[in-house]
């Protein structure tokens, strides 16, 4: 019987790619008086799904990242995976 899993996938721009949203946010924070050097924006996806076991769950998350959640040219990603009760 399949188990339910929760994956939290963290997606961020690779080093060297411009981050206009982060740059705008950094300027705004400096304008408010904060000594901010840099802001980088990341996304977090929470995905609930079923898999036969943890190995298959990891393979499915990797596949989801490659096929839709990330752009391998410009994005880095990491994920946390846990079985749900």
C-alpha cells in the first residue's frame, strides 16, 4: 500500500544569474534604513503525493524537479522529504 509523502522543494537562482526581485527588495530595505547587502529570492513548493517507499518518493521528487519545478539552466534546488502519518 502506498504511503503519503510531503516534499518541500527549495528553488533558487544559480550564482551569476541576476535576481531583479531580490535587487528591488534589497534597495527597498536599504531605503528603510537596513544595512542589507544582498537579497536573493527563492521559491518553496510543498508537494503531497503517494509512493510505494522512500526510494521511489525521492525518485519522483527528482523527476518533478527536472520536468516542471526547476529550469536546470538557471536554477539550483534542494528538497526535504518526509513520510506523512
